């Protein structure tokens, strides 16, 4: 396997892993929550009915601004993932793209952008989500309304597995960026003929 094939295979496999992990994190409902009370993700919020110990999920009734921002970053990041994966696939089969520095620059920028966008989603959900949960826990009227529905909000704040999966997706995508970047550094264009 040549260096080109090795780099592209490593880029594609790490990028594909990042895409899969990001899709799992994006679609799940366990970014963070209150232990045995509430969990939420980018699209749904889930409540545990305390008496029967059963979780029920529904779309956000009132979408907080930080969730809307995280959704936007996540969707734009997913678009960067898709474009970079398509470009990587084309670079396997189209000979003109195989040794192109422009393609490597675009791939590097797209993978770096995807990794940064996923990281920004994690930061927004981590910081603003924690503030949102603590504001829920300090609002006695809200606690009483949820209590009447059978949901207890007295548990501890917890980070869900979805946020951890998103962190890993970001890290894997940064690795894909580094592979593209090092391939760009190692590539050498053939010298152009000079006129004498």
C-alpha cells in the first residue's frame, strides 16, 4: 500500500468513524440531565415518571436558545462531514484528485471545521445545559409542576453518554484532520517543465 493510499484510507476510516459517532450523539436523548428525573438531547427531552420508573420522551415544548444553537452547529458539522466524505471517496477513484494539493487543503479545512463544530456543540450543551438544569432545580414552581406529573427533579446533575460520544467524535475527526494535514505536508508535486 502506497503512502497515498495509506493516508487516504486512514483519513476515510477516521472520518467515517467520526460521522457515525456524531450521528449517534446527535440522534440520542442523553446529553445531560438530572439523575432519575430528566434527560435531554438536541431534539427531545425525556422524563422518568417516578412512581412507575418509566421514561417518556417528547419533542421540546419550548426550545431553549442554547439547544437551537447546538442544533445549528451539529447540522452544519454534519454537512461538513458529508462533503468531506464524498470528496475523499472521489479522491480514491478520480486520478486527477489523488495528488492535488487543493483537494487536500479543502479536505483539511472541512474535517477541521466538522471537528470544531462538534466541539462547539459539546461546549454549548455542556455550559448552557448545566446552567439550564441548575435554573430548573432552583425554580420551585417548576419543581412543583413536574412533581404533579410524577417527575422528581431533586437528583444530581449528570452528563449523559451522548455528550461523551460527541467528544469522542470530535477527537476522531481532529485525527482525520491531522492525517489530511500530514498528507498535504508530505505530498510533492511533480516539477513542471521549464522553457529554456
